[in-house]
């Protein structure tokens, strides 16, 4: 099995050097490129096609969230792990909407960063513990009011299947091909999901799927 190819996007040289030094010691991980701004990151990722991008949110020319959106649009197979100093629900929502697979704060331990890289590489979603706690608190709040239980029980088996695929960032055509149904049917199910769960976009569906354990943290 080949090494996990990592691309580093951060405008702080000392941080990149530290992460590169850490990752180069690991037998299953290889740093294949770096960028100091979001625009360069998008271009270099398109050229190199790494497995995982470690992406800072605050960068010149193009911020990390917009760079993530562009990378995921062009190369949906590339995983993006957001690196940030911020531990807020606002950035969590924007991160998921941009298509990132994980969220790690820069104060994390080396072991947690490595675990996050391996998790997103294998297709999981990784959230830093404090961020995951926000989701749990949100979930418990809804459980207390009965909202969460009622909404999930109201979904059909097919809707639950499609919710899982949406949370995994599958496109309508991919879902349709997998389930042997039409794209129009998938779109109808997606609309019904939004209505039943009171969701306004994919971000809210992903957050719901994480809370229900439909996809892993």
C-alpha cells in the first residue's frame, strides 16, 4: 500500500516546517507539496493531486474555505482537513459546506493531527473533540424537546439511505447509479429530507447525519 500523500497549505513557514518535520518521520505519510496562499494551493493541488490537503482557513489571495470549495469541485476525491485557531460553530458549518472532511485546531497534539489525517484519508469525518462536543450538545438539546427522535422516525428507509450518501458528499448522479433509480427521484428524496428535517442546505444534513451516527466522526 502506498503512502498517504499530504499537501500543506499555510502562510506560516514555521508551522509548515513543524508539520513537515513531524510527518516525514512516519512510514505511511509523505509530504508532496506546499503553498503559502489559497490561490497557489488550488493550482498546485490540481497539478499534484494529493490524497489529503492540510488547509489553513486564513490565507492571502484566497482564504482556506474558498480554496477548499474550489479543490472539491475540481477533485472531489481529494480530502481536505482544515487547520485553524478557531473553535466555533460558525467555522464548523462553513467547513462542512465547503466540502472538507475534518476540522483540527492548531493547538492539537501531534498524535491527534496524525489520527485526523489517517481518518479523513480512509473516508471518515474527523472533528476536534471540542467541536464534536458542540454537535453533541446541539443533539442533546433537540433530544430534550423530542425534535430529533421525531424527525428521524419520520424518514423512510430510502430517505435514510440517501441521507447517508449525501453526508458522504455523493452527487445526485452517483446516488442514482448506486441505488438504481433516476436522478429526478434522488432530487425528490433530497427535497423531502430537507423538508422533514428542517434543513436548508447540505451542511445541516451532514451535521444531522453525524449526530445520528449515520456517518462517523
